[in-house]
C-alpha cells in the first residue's frame, strides 16, 4: 500500500514537472476609445487562441507604455502611426504607408503584418443627388468639383486630410456629432462630410465616395506594434495571422455590437471563434 502511494506521488510529480508553465499574461495596450479597445481585445484573443495568456490594459498613452515595457503589444492604424513618428510623410497606398511606418519606428519596437482587407481611413460622404450631378461616386469627382466645396466634420476629429489630390479643401465646418452633420448634408448646408470607411451609422441614402487606385487619401490599415524580441514564434504568428482574416465589413459589424453596449472582449472572442486562426 505504502509503495503504491509513493509511486502515485512520483507519477504526479513527473506530470507536474512535464507540464509547461503558462507564462505571464501579455498586456495588449489600448486607450479607453471603444474602437481601440475592440482591436486590443482582438489581438489578445488571437494570442489566447495560440495558448498564450493575454489581457487588455487600458492606458492613456499606449505607445509610451509600449516603449517602457508596461505593455507588450499595441494595435494602431498605419497612417496615423506614420504621422506620429514622421509627420508630413506623403505616401498614400497601403504598402507604401506600411513600409514607411516600419522605417521610422523607435528602436526596440517592431511591427506585425497589417490587415490588407481591413481599414478605417477618412472618407467623404455626399448625397445621392450630388453624386448624380457629378456623374461619379468616386473621390476623383470631388477633385473635379473642388471650387466652392463646403466640407463638414465632427468636432475634434483628428487626422483629416487638408487636400484630396490636387484639391485644397476649405476649412471644415464642425458639428457636435455625426447625426447633425448628416442633417446639414441633406439640407445642402455642406457639400460633403468627413466620415470613415469603417464608421457605423452612415444613412443608406448617402454615398461614401470610393477612393480607388491610385489612392487620394492615406491608407489606415490595422497593424500591431510589439516590443522587439519579446514575443516568441507562436505569439508573433498569432498576431500576424489576424491580418489575413480581418476585413472592414467584420470591423464594422463588431463596432456596431460594441456601440450597442456589448463588451468588446466578448465581441472579439465571438468573432474569432467564428473565424479561427491557423486554417
């Protein structure tokens, strides 16, 4: 009996010693902005799907915390990050913006793959009547009708272009919220309004002008930054594989769920469960 007990205890010790340690939980940094919290939860869920403990850490300045090592991963948008590290850079296409961004990252910070099919860049919306009068639903039509443009935007919106192609835009008229801006657009008080390609709540009767190639507005694709040499191969694979699965339509749907009051973590995990990585 005693011998069996000793052998049983030894077996437990062997099993315990052979079990890998889960390791510390990786912190994915985010501001309190709902969209950024959603993106951070997507990357945290991707890491967990590959067996790494990960959680979202809400901080005021994620890039500062990434530099200090408080967080290990920070999601962002390629164009905005490029302008943060190299203001005034004029490239526009997704690949050009990504390459330029990688080239100006601080020492010790690396970039994962960017989402080729998911973006949230500034876009201009007009009424159907305006698009019909211009004879096009492309952004080039706005350039051709640059004279006399009246452009609106939600107050405190950041990163809005001051030019579109050869068109120097007038100072924007600011509105307290998107709904009020759309009302002004319908009333003819403005010609066009700034929104985003992944914005929610754009009325169906309005037209988002398409920015076709070559693009006239700088790309804003989702990209994860992380501390160089800190992620192992599986962790790097997890955040990179998300780039090949996420698209703009999915981002819009998830943002809608969050706007309706759902928890960003549960929204991210539900989406990733329906779109598993590694397949």
